[in-house]
C-alpha cells in the first residue's frame, strides 16, 4: 500500500504539470496563429489603402504624362478639389459684365486648366484623374466606341439626386433609351409649347402688375427666371400635377447644393452611412422626392386610363405610354419595360437635366 500511495503521489502532479504545459502550448499556438492572421489582414488593408491613396494615382499620372497630357501633380486624397472650390468661389465673388467671356465664370477651374496645360489635359477629382479632350477627332472616336469608353463610376451619393439613363450602360441603356426616345420627337415637343407660353405669360403679368403700381420700377429678374425654369419644367414634365412638380424642383435644387458640398470634400468610403446632418437631410429629400413622384405617377395613370387626352402630352404621360407600348409589344412581359422605380429615376434625371440646361442658358 505504501508503494501504491507513493506512485499516486508522484504520478498525479506530473500528469497535471504535463496537462498544464500542453494547454499553455496550445494557447500560445493559437495566439501566434491569430496574430499572423490579424497581421495579414492589417497588411492587406494597409496595402490597399496605400495603393488607393498614392500608388495607383501616381501610376495613372505617369501614364497620362507619357501620352502627352499635362496637368497638376497629384495631391493626396483631395487632388484638385480644394483648388477648384477656391477658384470657383473667387470667380463668383467678382462682378461680371455682359460683354465678358462666360467660361471663366461658369467653369473657372476648367478654363484655368486649359489655359495653363492646353486643350488635352487632366485634373484630379480626389484620387481619380479626369481627362479633358477638345480634339474633335478624339471626341468622335470616344462617342462612337462607347463599349470601349465607359462612363466613369460616380460617387454613390450622386444616386440620391438622379439615377436614370445618364447612369446606365449596355443593354439597360439601349432598352431605356428606346422607351424614352418618343418623348423627344419634335411633334411631342410642340405639344408642350402651350405650357411654356402659359408660364412665360404668368411671369410677365407679375411684372406688369409691379410696374403699374408706380409707373416704373427696378426689377431683379434673376429670381423670376429661376421660378420660370421651375414652372416650365414642372408643367412640361408633370402637366396638371405641376404644383407637386414645383415641390420636386425645389427639393432637387436643395439636393444639388448639398451634393456639391459633399463632392467638394475628400471622398472617404462609407462616410455617406454616418448620420451626419448633411447625410440625414440628403436621404430625407430623396425619400420625399420618391414619395411625391409615386403620387404623381399614380394620378397620371388614373387620368390616362380615364381617357384624359391632355394627360398624355407631358413628359411623364409620354413616358408611361411608351413604356406600356413596349410591354404590350412583347406579350405583356413587364421585365422588358421600365419598373416604377426606373420611371421615378428617369423623371428625376430628366427634370434635373432640364433644370441645369435652363439655368445655364439664363
């Protein structure tokens, strides 16, 4: 019994010590393995960030210069954004005579770049170079080879403003362009003239009332022209629902200003998901525009089905008619037409495009 007790007394502590050593070795091996994995992930992330922030932009800059293009040297993250904003602010702070060239005022940074670096040059939008081409032969080649020269990927936040034909590629672009095309036939556009005439008449009537009170007065016509553009676009795009259309116009105007603020800051992936005041307001406007559009489309569909011929003369009515025709042509397959979301996106895109063109012209 004494020998057995001695054996147990000796063996059990040794076994426990062996088990503890094995556990510590396993724990150490796990820590080493985890450290290697974390180090690999950190190294991979660091390499991607370095490539995105510095290596890839510098490589692109070298390639562009080798092809004979000139431009400013790349600045980490911000590129030419800060300089562009400064030049724009400086140009807008100076008065402009009617005889002055409009380019330095409308596109001051682009005008400065072309003057400094020539017609074939490049600028930096954050980490992305933007090439300016003014040679007609090069432009013709780019426009005809649209499969080779794809549209640049825009910042995801831009989709909060518009996401229509201008953002599409390939088969989707072909399908949507075919459906939209009838809205811009000359005969369809002629049907919009009464709406344009009515908006202009309303504006001139307001001027006449203001002048008749005192016989003469000084008018700042810029606010009136802005209201005119909103009124014309609302009437021609949405017809009888033009009051709600004006609401969309005003919301898109605010959204554009907010978007410019967002774009003129350094692009940080994922920043748009943070609940900042700017991001919350932009998302709220996007939801309000979408809800208003759905109401207008629902009312337009009811009016067309009730036999209202005038409901077919505005942009939305023509777009819906063309979309239904395309679906009927292929046996009622709705996948070959535009969804409600696509119709909303296209209306937003077209009204935004009309607004930009109108304001630039005025």
